[in-house]
């Protein structure tokens, strides 16, 4: 069990800068230029990382969904064909890795199947992210545990018993947990932010928050409640085609979120009571008697 976790060049945990992840996911719609623009957004905002999703479609697509016809920007196609359409392969991810590095941000992804774990390991990611949908996929968790690479585990749509089992497989040595509620978009009454404290107390590892709510308030409240990492979906335009776009933050919103997180971090202070520099002049002007000299 570790109270702090090393993710690339960053240390994540209490009293450390909040680790901010711009979740690109599949909001790039298979377009590498869009992916790069979203990396630009994350870098300009001051986020430390961007995250994608990596699937082997013939494995990760549920059999009942494969032949379902879907309307897409490229016309009607089966759901399986659509999954391939929005999937980046090695050449694109090498370009993403180089581009993200040039912008000073880490990149990683959520693998949805075992071959995708091997794919990402071969590319040298500094951390793997387990999506909430994969909390009960023990085969995937075992493959991830075997890599020795740090893991970020989202806990949406899960019971504590299911999280217990996942943590048992992954171990707490290289683990960061993310409180999440997998409702898109997330209503405030389902946010349940006190789960941040529950997870901290139960597992003794760094705990962050992965949010799907409209607006910034809930994510900022999570930071105020001790979340050491914040993940939010980002998009160039919420009206773009795609299932996650509407629950994402546009560039201005994401930049505002990171700005406000950094302001909160400055405001937390150290808990030591002292007279602040800005209080000196009001104290001289408003106090009727000087403060007593300190005792030795």
C-alpha cells in the first residue's frame, strides 16, 4: 500500500499538485489531427496527461452488438466496423506519443482487452487506466498486474465488493483509485463525493475523481475534499458526433477547471496559523491595542 504514487515524472498523492488528466477517449473520432488539437488543449490548460482508449474490436465488442447497424459520420455501418473506424493503431500512437512529449504531457490509455495491454506496454506507457466498465474483468486485471506498470482504477458502476476483488488482483503497491459515477451526464445527486474519503480509508492509496458532470463545480469540490487526481473528458466542440462529446468539457471549460484547481491548491495553505502579509496594514489600522509580545 502506498500513500503516494509515481506516475512518470509526477508524484500523485496528498499535498501534491493535483494530477489532471484530459480524457480524449474516442472524442477524436479516428482523426489524428483532432487528437493533436486536444493534446494542445490539455497542454495549454496545464494538465499533466491525456488519456485515450485502446481496443481490439473483435475481442472487446460484445457479440450481440457486432452486427448492429449504426448511423455514423461515414454512413451506415455495423457497430464492429465503426469500432475499427475510430481505433488508432501503432503508427498513429507513435505519432501521438511524440506529439504529446513535444507538448510536455504524458499520454496513456484504457486497454479494454488483453492484447491492448501488450500493445500499450510495447509503446512504453507510464501508467495504465482501468475503465469503470472493466472493474470486473479479472482476465484483464491479471494481465495489467503482471506488467508491473502503475494502474489507475476507476470505480464507477461497481460495488465495494467488486472493487475489493479488483484491488486484490492489482495490489495496492502501484495503484491510484478514481471515484466515479458512470452516469452521462452526471446529475449532482449521483456524484456521492464522500466516497473519496471512503476509498481513502478503505484502501490507503491515492484517490482521485473521474467526472462526467456538466460544469466545473463538482470536480472542484472533489479537489477540496482531497481528490489527488482529476479526470475529465475533453472535446473541441460538444456538438461533435460521438457518444461522449456532450458530457465533455470544451477547451475554455477545461482551461478554467485547471486554473481553478491551481487556485484552490494555493488557497489550502499549510494549516499553521500566522498573520499573513496582507493582514499587516489592516491590523495596524484597525486594532486598538498592539498585540502582546510573544513569550519566550
